[in-house]
């Protein structure tokens, strides 16, 4: 994505937010909007959903439309539960749903039912199948490329021909395949993929078990690096390496900038994570939801279109991620207000923080 496009996205989202605030909260017009937006997130296994996305979306919705309300549900990694939650929200009369599908294929029929009931659905963070009205996410291919490039950088001269283990995301998630393709576009032809695993539910426990199997099959000394699709997976990978007695840990990637992952980066256990500015994603989703709730089209919010397996030209916002290593934590996560230095640098980590230039 070009710099010009990123600026356009920021300007458009900001513009829609400003116009929406004026319409919802302007003098004498505060009562013109009063509808409910449903927010359905997929799990608690990934900390960002509860800690970042939920509060940020709720905050933006209130700013955009003070008289609107939000109905929230978490699927706990269970697609059947999420289908039930969607039906409950339809019954309660929500006008728009922001949906991060626990299983994009399994939720297709429920999205169709919502559509038939007049409820507009926005696919959040991962592209759902069925008649969705909008899509907000990050460029998944770029996420994978950032991880692959960082892994090669960390391996340095040792990269050429060395063995890498790929710890991919959940096989039901289209994002996992997107990340994997991006990473392989960088890694193929340079390193040998010794083992590749899918991680059901993005689970730390499954990642631990898969990494233990890779260590047993390849031997710890033959693993030059690990492409872990997100930070929860990275946690399982690192725990398995430690349990196997590996002291000089190979570089391990991640994604989502979870606080414990950032602390692992400071300690030197995890090489990098991918930072996806959740505030911008939440702002775009909220702007879409309010526009759709008012019966407006998404031309003022969407900056591109996306094709799903079932629909074409879905109005979309695809934001740009960035790589975070120990050298730029302050310039990215701290600068953007994701974490303070005090949150990152616990008493135990203060010596490592001082070495990283992060001393409180």
C-alpha cells in the first residue's frame, strides 16, 4: 500500500468520523440516531480482542453516535456459539453487526440469515463468506512478508539453506493462509522449510505440542528460525524450545504486539512482532457501522474493494502493519500509546530495558 493511499485512508476515516459526530451530536440533532450495533469477536485466546478491539470499537461508536448502543459477544473459539450469538442479536433487533468470524465458512449461513433480516454485516479483521456489506482488516500478505523478512534478517549469513519451522495460524482462518503466502514469498528459495504446522484456534498449547514435535523430528540444533504466525503461537514455540533445553534460542517471529510478547522481545526470547494499529481498524469499523446504520453507502469510508469466495467488490479498508523489534519499540508502540514504558518494563525487566534504551 502506498503512502498516498495510507494518507487517504486516514483522511477518509477521520472525515467520516467528523461528519458522523456532527450528525449524531450536533446541536438539536442528538436524537436523530438510536440503533444498536452488534460486536462479535472470535475468542479470548488472542489477548487483543478483549484488551484492544472491544474497548476501542465501543469508544469510537459512542463518539460517532452517542445515542447508539453496542451489544457484545465473544464466541470463545466456538463457531456454533457464535451462530447462536448472531441469531440472538438478530432477534434483539441490532441494525448492524461487526463480525470477526470464529469460522468464516461455518458462519456463512448465519450471515445470509442476517442479510435476509435486514441486518448489515461488516467483516472485521478476517474476511467472512456470505453477503457482507463491508470489510476492515490489515494487508495480510504484508504481515507475512514482514515476518519472513525479519526472520531472514535475524538469521543473517546463516539463513541461506538453513532449516526453518513454520507455525501457521488456524486452518479455518483465511488470514492464516494470507499470512503464510506472504511469508513464503520471502522465504522460498532461501531457507528450507523443515516442518510446517497449522495451529488450531491459534492456541499456545497446540503451538507448544507442534513445536515439540518439530524439535523431536529435526533436532534442536538444526532449527535456524521459527516463523510463528502470531504472539500466542510464539509463546508456545518459545516454551517448547526452553523445555527442550535450548539455551541459544533461534529467532522467532510473532504478530499482534501482545504485551507479554513485547516483554519477550525485550528479554531477547522473541525476535519481532507485527504491530497492527488497532485504533485505526476500530475507527474504520465504527465508521462503517454508523454509516450502514443510517442507511448510507460506504463510498466515503472504503478505500478499496475485496473479493471473497462468495462475493465480489466488497467495500474495504485494508490498513498497513509494521514490524516491531527491540530497536523500535519506543518509536512504535510507546509513541502510539499502546503501552507505556512502565507497563513494559517491570522490575524484573529493568536491566534488559536499560540495554534496549527503554529505561523508565
